[in-house]
C-alpha cells in the first residue's frame, strides 16, 4: 500500500460525508476534492459545520456516513499506527490558536518536532526560533508563556507550530476571526507565504471574504451540510448562485434565512 | 395511553443514557490503562504529576491524618472505658488508621484537591481545542495526558497513605500520652504488638485503587467536558463527586476481599 500510488488523485477527497450531533444534522452529503498543492477555502456562516468538516478529515470526529481519502487512502475509522502516519502529513492552525498553556512559546512550536519526530530539544529549539522568525516574532517571544501573548501573536505562534514539521497539508480554521483587519491581513500574507514556501496543500475555513479572496485558489461554499458552489476565486463574483451572492455581499435579505425571530 | 408510552419512553431514555455513559467510561478506562502499560512513557510528565499528587498533597493529608488519629484515640477511649478495655486504645487506633481511615480520608482529600484540578485542566484544554491540537501534532492525548496522571495517582497515593498512617498513629499517641495518661512505652508496645502486615498492606492496596480512581475520574470528566466555562465547572464537580463515591464503594469491596482471608 503506497500512499502516493496515484499522483493524479486529489490530495484530499470527501465523498458524501454525513455527520449529525444528536438529531441535528451538520454535514449532509458533503462532497469536496482538494487537489495537490491547491489552496481551497470553505466559506459559510457560523455553525454550518466548517470546523466539523476539518475534524472529520483529521479523525477527531468520525463521520456517520461517507468516505474521506487522503492521497487516495481511506482514512475514516483508521487507528493506531496508520492514523499516526496519516496525521504526520497534517498541520493545523486552530481557531483560538489552541496553544498549550503549560508550555512556553518555543516549546509549543517545537512540540511536533520533539514529540512527533523525536528531535533533540536543542535542535528543535533552533527550528522553533527559525519558524517564529518566519512569522515575524523575535527569539525573546519564544521564552514567554502563551498567556502573555496578544490575539494576533497567538495566531502567529499557532501558525509557526502548524508549519514547524513542514507538513504536506495545512488546515486553517478561521485564521482571521477575532483579529483587527490589519492583523488579519498580516496573517493572510503569512499563510500565503508559508503555504507557497512549503508547497503544501491548504484547506481553510472562514467567513471573512477578504481573507478568502487572499488565500484561496478555489472557494467552496458550505450551506446546510453540503457544498452548494465551488469554483476559482476569480469567479466568485459571477457565481450566479443567489446563496453565494448573499454571503459574499453580507446581506441579511436573501435565500439564506437566519434563524432570528422577528418582533 | 400516550401518557403511559411517554412515561415508558422517559424510563427507556434514561436507561439508554445510563448505559451509554457506562460504555463510555469503560472504553475510556481500557484505552487509558493500555496506554499506561505500553511504552513510550513520558517520564518528565509522570514526574510532574507525581510531584503534584504526592508531594503537594502532603500538608493536607498530614493534617487530616493527625486530627483523625487524635479524635480516634479520644473516641475509642470513651467507648472502651465503658467495659474497662482502655488498654485496647493503641491497638484499635493503629488498626483503624491503617486499614480504613488513612486510605479513605487521604483518598477523599486528594479527590478534592487533585481530581478537581485534573478535571479543570483537561476540561479547559478540551474546550480550547488543545486536546485536538495534541492529536494533530502526532501525540496521543491518552499517552500524553491520561497515562501520566493515572500512573502517578496509582503510585503516589500508597506513599501518601504510608505517611498518613505514621502521622495518624502519632496523633493518637499524643492524645494517649498527654490527655489520657497512658505510659508512652506501653502505648507504643500495644501499637506495634498486635499490628499485622496485612493491616498495612490492605490499606496500601486500597490507596493505590483510590489513586487510580481519582485520576481516572478527573481525566474522564475533563476529557468529556463540553461548552466553555460552565462545562468545565460541571466537569470539576462531577470528577470530585464520582471519585468520592467510587472510593467509598470500592473501599467496601476491597475490605470484603481482604476480610475473607
């Protein structure tokens, strides 16, 4: 079983993925292909299941139905060493950065190198400081605790941690949420730069259109548990899809009805 | 009719939910234990947990044992003097402490101190996605978080209880000598003479089981906490309550196993 047996196969393939929490369906037949070296951004409202989709691919959640393949290899329900091997291909930037608050900043960045790859601490620290520099943070930041960082710095440390092991695939979950527009743009630039430098495949989720336009090669819109539109980022304004139009222009009126009780 | 079916459905739902929880706990326990037994072990993390469970619990466990031993001496004296058996005070104090009160009270104190802290820490890590982040960094959370806590809990509680035994007996000795007027040599002699190895050993076995249960409940409730600050708060409460009840229930079971011998 060679993971790279078929270079033409999409890097990640989600097919008819269903996931429900109790009686509430979140993903209802989601199909999405992400090509090798491509940057796909999934847009959609809050609570539409964008993070759930990422977690299904990572095996943090198990889909109720459907197939997910990474490099042509089915990953739903795998465990043990197979799962470890597949997870080594991934890096992820979490919405709240999810830095380990019991460890210093450099230890956070070096975590995957020390624990996952068994690199010596001194050497890993060198790599960590290099990655921190890459996201614009000086070596003195490495000695701080995550609690001492601002939101933007946390995101940048999270980004450094996600790229430290030089993964083939990087997930960005709401990379700009909670940041001011300028810091958001800094993060966007860093994401584009890091992904390009690593030649990685990227899958991001966001509801920030400025961010989507900047980091996406291709955009897909998630609505009611399915991808209702997908296409190159340049075509998003001519999607001819009323849902997409409403979303990218941020209008309250349209086919997407928010569950808000009107007085 | 609908009232009846609705009533039955409520019972059924409750029963299914209870079974689900039981199943979740069983799977969690087996997974955790397997990770405790298989290398690699994170020695640095195990050491840190040992320090937090063992060393930092010493003051609270020591004080509990001291006062318990003192009270025990007074109560047993007032009971045994009713049929002129005051001479048994030292013996009953040491047996009561080593077999029962040392492990149970130390267990309950540690459940409140350490179990709650574990649930709060792991719960916060869960709701801030730090546990998910561990997995994406090729580190199994059971290996990295649960195993060190369980190993430290099961090994440190017996040591704590050994210290508690000594301090508890010393508390009884202080009261016996200074308040009840025993002769120090006689008191110590009575303490040692009728004590059997099994009294101490059964207490230490209990302690190890209690330590495991405290860590297990702390980890389980922390790991399964959902929904922000409130969820973490509930996890903390549940960890302490469930650990305390399991301590008392397993105490009876273990006592009965040793009692049969």
